[in-house]
């Protein structure tokens, strides 16, 4: 299609891994390019081009995409037509409409193929860009079981995100489309996609907050960050805010302000946040706060789940809907809610790291891992057959203990101090409060804390097989290796 398409595809793949690994490494992003020759029929050679050619799909799988797009256009009827006074505007609109139909047809074709082949993949496509005689689209595939495992807002709107992974996907594809338009003229000595990963996630967070705001009001994401960053009389901002349109029937007013406070007045909002308590929350339409109120009980006929913003700590807040957390934001960095470690994922990694371990031992280690994830200040549980030797090596930076079987109740006690707990796969404990060491690794993440990066260095440089359960103070839970 064009000279540097391989470079672009590799750059997009690395970009996707950098972004989605920050959300959830189990999403396993995969990127490839798909081009439709504008002047060729679907069954002609080079009518469909794949990059890379070694991908598990073939050009024949996409021969009917343009025909399917034409069918979608015909089914749209008169309501799908937009007329403009200026001919150039009309042509531009018609062309954009056709590109969007090709995008829809490509996604539909891919989802049909993956379903027929029982592939655990969910496919998303960027709107095609006309490049060197081809309509080029970027295809992003994510692990379907992981992607579908996150709560999504009901009543999905076209082009609007239903959760944070979806918002990140839309933002990623938008960046890819922009970079494709520059692919002809870009200086290829520089990365094609070089946007900061966390900056993309912040844009995705803004997208999601725009989706949940009544009437699509802008600025809610940044307003929540501004409020969370302030203290009131030295105290951290902890409180709740319901996001709804004014006079919502599911909200019972408790106190109404005569003059609503604009959301951009962060200091006043932070002060009013002190009034929220229990079921009573600030009420906002994402533009102003206009009082205090309560959500009616679920048994009430007027009940409707509303988006709730919880200010949990200094610089920390989260949004939820119907009791499901959609996004957590710590220091202006959006992340997915990390609950307890999934039992099936823990067992899968245990089988990889310790293939000879029996089911009873795996279940017991799972009980210990669950206990570790309840530690509110964070901790590290290291499982390795080299625990005894490592306890000796780290004598000056740990508390060695007389070997004993670790139990959940004892683990709860010993994780109250900083440092890692070293146990063998048979749950025999040899050290607590261990300060881990290790060589620097390119897999490190500067957006994460020292606990996570220290455990990552330790696991990657160890000569023993090991599994580390890392519980960060901000609530994130990781299994290393993931």
C-alpha cells in the first residue's frame, strides 16, 4: 500500500501494548492493517491487502466488505442522507459517510469470522483513511473474555464509550487515523505514534465522563480532579456526588442551593463535599452543583441507577453506576477497577510457574493470596521454592522466621509491616518484611509505585521460579509474572 506500512504497523502494535497493558495485561492487544484498493473489485489480486501478510486472516476473508457496506448504505434509507448547500461540503460528507460504512462492515465481518472460528477476540476498526489508492483501516483486537468482563453502561450510543476499555479503544483508533493521514509525509526516523500512554488514558477518561454527563457536558473529568486535589481545613476530600439532570424523579432533594455553584469553582465544591454523608450526596448536572439529595430506594418505581462520583482520598476519586465501578483515577491517571485476584487466572499462572503443584496446594495458596489482597496499606506475597535461600541472602534486609506453615490469619498480621513475605509453594514461610532487590528491567512502569517496580525487578532477575502477588496502597493488584 505504501513504503513504510510495516513500520507503521509495528509502531501501532507497540503503542497498543503500552496503553492497554496499563489497563489490564490480560487484554492482549493485537494490531494489523487492512487496505481496500479503491479502483479494484473485491476478487481481483491486490484488491485487499493485509499487513502483516502472516496474520491468521487472508484477503479472501474480506472480499465482500465493500458489498456489505453498500448494503448498509441502502438499508439506511433517506434518513442516512445529508444534503449540503455547497457541493464540496456535500461530497466530503458523502465520502465520510461511506468510510464509516466500510468501518462498520469490516468490524461486522471480523466479528463473524472470530465467532465462527471460536477465537477469543473482540475486533475494533478505525474509520478508513484514503492513502496511495487504498482505503486503509487499523484493526485492534482484544481478548474477548477480559474485555467483556468489565461492566459496561447500558444503552450504548454509537461512537460513545460504554466503559474505560472502550473509551481507550476509541481514543487509540482516533490517534491511529490521525497518524495514517500523516504517514505519507512523516519523518520516518521518528516514531509514528509517540503520544504518552497515560495522556491517552486521560483523554479516554474525559471521553467516558462526557458520556455519563447529562446533555454531554464537557469538563466533568477535570473538575473532579480539581476537587480531589484540594484539602479543607487540612482534611482529605472524602464524599459523594450524584450526577443527574435537574429535578430527576429518582433523586429526593434534601437541601437546595438558591444559587447553584459552578463545577469550575473547585474550592467551593470541595467545601460543600463535607456535607455529603451516608446516602446523602451532592447533586450535580456536571455543570453546577445545586444541592444535596438522596437516591430513592431500588423498590421505588421512580428508581433509576445514576452515575456516582466517590472522592476517596487526596488526588483520588472513582465513578460507579448501579454499584459497579467504571473507573478509578489516582493523581489524574485513570485505571480500571482492580478487585480481588481472579481464581482462574491465579490457578493458570500457578500451573505455568509451578507445573508439578497439586490442586490442594494451589487452593491453599489461593486462600493466602486472597488474604493478601485485603491488606489496605499494600503488601507483597512471594511464592518460590528458593524462599529459604533467599531469606538467607536477604538476612540484613528482612526478618527471618523459624520455618512454619503460613495461615491466612497469621498472614494478616505479618503484612501489617512493610516488605514482602517469602513462602515456599507448600506455604512454608521463611521471612517477613523482606526488602526485595533486583536488576532494572525495561518492563518497569514509571506510573506505578516503588512496591510494584521493586517486585517486578526481583521476579525478573531471580534464578528461582516464583510468583509474586503485589497489592499496591492505591488498590491495584498484580500477579507477577502476569
